[in-house]
C-alpha cells in the first residue's frame, strides 16, 4: 500500500513538473494576451463603417429586377443586397458560401475588379487619403487579417501610405471593402487576439488542425492545473512543521518555489477554469447544439422559400423613396417575414451617446432607430421602424410545432443569455420559452422579423461554463466596470506569478539535466 502511494506521488509530481516546464511559457502568453484582449481585439471593418463609405443608392439606371438577375446568375440567393458599384446599381447575391455581383442596369454578372478599379474604389471609400493609395497585391488565400473573409475571396489589398499605415482589402466578388487594418490595430492584435487564440495564419488556415491543437492544449493545461493544486494541498502544512532557514514554514519549499506553491494554491483553480472554458470555446466533440435557429424554425418566420418576383425595379425605387423621407439609403437588404418580402435600410451615421446628453435628449437618443423597413408588395404604405408585436402571435407557435409555450416576455433589457456589453444587440426582443424535451428558448427580433437566437438546456449550460468562467461575465460583475477590469487583471497577474516562478525553476532544472548529459 505504501509502495502504491509512493508511486502515485512520484507520478503526480513528475507529471506536474514536466507539464509545467513545457507549458509555463504558453500560460504566460495566455495571461498577458488575455489582458490585452480585454481592450483590443482583431482588426475589423464594421457594417456601419462599410455603409458610411458607400455611395448613396441611385436606382435611376436600373432596368433588371432581382428575380431576373438571380435567374441569370443561375441560383436562388440566400441573401440579397441592393447597392452601388461606383455609379452603377448592383445586386449582391450570397449563395453556397460565396458572393456574386450582378449589375442592375444590364443583368450581367461582374467578372471581377482590375487593380486600377480596386484602388479607385478605396480612394472613394477613404477620400481624405485618396492620394496615398497604392495597389499591393491580389490575395488568393487568406493572410493574417482575412482568415474570416473566405466568402469574399479573392481580395485586392490596397495600402494607404497615411500616418496610420492603413491597409484596405476589397472583395473581387462584391466590389466592396471587407477589411481595414492599421499599424496600431495590427500590433495590438498580435499582442492580444493572435497570441491568445493561437491565431497564426499557417495554423488557423487549417481549421481542423487549429481546433484540435487548442482543444488538446487545453486538456493538458487542465491536467497541469489540477495536478498542481492536488500536490500543493498535499505538501501544505497547516501547523507549520517545516523547519527552513527562515524558521518554521507551512511550505517545504523556499525561494521562488515557495512563491509558486502559495501562488498555485491561490490561483490554481481560477487558472483551471480559464483553461477549461477556453477549450470549450472550440465546442469540442460537438457536446452542445449551436445557438443558430434551425432551418425549420427560420422558415416558420420567413414563410418558406424566398419570393423574388415582387422585387421589380419599380418596387425597389418606391421602397427607396419611402425610406428617403427618414434618411438617404445606401443599401437595401431583402428580408422575408411570414411569406412577404421586405426591404431593410440602415442609417450608418453615428448616433448620439446618451451619456453625453441631458436627461431629456438622452431618453430620445436611446429610443432613436437607425433603420427603416418597407414592404416590397405595398411600398406606398411607407416605411416603418420595426414589425408590430402582434405580428409574432402566430409565429411563436409555428416555430416550435408540437411544443407548448411556457411563457412569453418582451425583453426591454438584456437577460443572462441575450446580452452585449457594447449594446449592439437590438432591444426589445420577444423571448419565448417552450416545454419541449430540450427546453428551447427562442428570441424573436422585431427589427428584422427573424429569430435572433436559440437557446437550449445545453447551450445555457455552455454559456456559464464557457462565457461565465472565461470572461467572468456573471451579472453581478460583468456590467460593473472598472471592478470587472480590476478582478480580471488581478487574477491574471496571479496566474502570471505562478507561471513565471514555474518557468524559472523549470529553466534551472533543464540546465542541470543538460549539464549531466554533457558530462556523463
């Protein structure tokens, strides 16, 4: 029995020791990059930024309707955008994971952009630096900043020789900017997101390899943390029986190892939850369903197959004119709600920040809506901001046939599953809870006439195991800044302390082993 116990102790200490030597540098990089990631993510070109730089919509030259253009393209698009390419109206069709551009004045499909056309487009997009734009190259495969833009490939990379060293990527398929980076955003992304997510292009370009790497590094990291906590508790003496040079101690270790011992006991479990939840970000082994509504649920709201026939040129013009009474549209998006096509336009102009306004104006600012909807069948009825609440009375039942409704609630503030610190998710939404076997919750968005989110029992559990533990976005803490920042940074510094002391001791041990090997 004593031999077995000794073997287990030796196994535990050697397991923790060599996993620590191998992984301490990785842990340090995770903690440091995690702090950076709190304030700077990957470079991005937001929808508002894209629209703000787009030309105003002008359908005067349009002669071909959406349906005819889609027939010429040879497929039924899953998404349709009506916009401009220079001074020509165009339809941008999404289908099969890619995009196609069709000209609304001729119906012809675009055959790509020349280098000169890409540079001219960027000059119109960033007129303040138009004279600095030069063509860089045509990307056929993603670089570090376009790994999530595969649907828009190939991409033209145009460099703006401005003070910020801006680089703009233009899609050859849609003739629009899809990404913009600056020197600062690239540097912060390398120090934060790229390092934290192991988002290096050669690895991330191979999705399966990257996913497996992150998952198994997380598994080994969990073993490292738990073995350290177990061994640390095993070696801790509450009565202080260890006699060292400095006197009686609760730990048998001295110097950096004592810091490592106490630091591991203090921050080991928190580090474990971070590593464990980081692995869950990859949705390992598909242990829970996604939060995207199913095809049948989406069709219950849209009303089945899309109707492109009513989207004639005259109807599009009438819809654009109705929206123009509120703001000048730059793009129309085709939506379907209960079998009827609608056109959605968003106003990209910055909205006033309620925090900077007097109380009365702040109230109005929070109520302002930056979009308009128009029925493609009845544009003469004018534009409206969102669908009426009553329009969802039937949808909530047909979206989940065979399931009874437990309750329905119009949320005017975020709950624990539909939330966003930047307030980008629209409110109100209708939350409907069902009594089906997986306890489904659906969130209906009246601004788009769609299901914004689906939650089931396992996805709600994943929300707490992943987002709760990894981002500490518990309701009592997540919205309270700078308290949240102080807690996360403090815990991260504790993890850095544990990792650095491990790294120092590991380096000394490796040097001793190397010396013995050289002189043996």
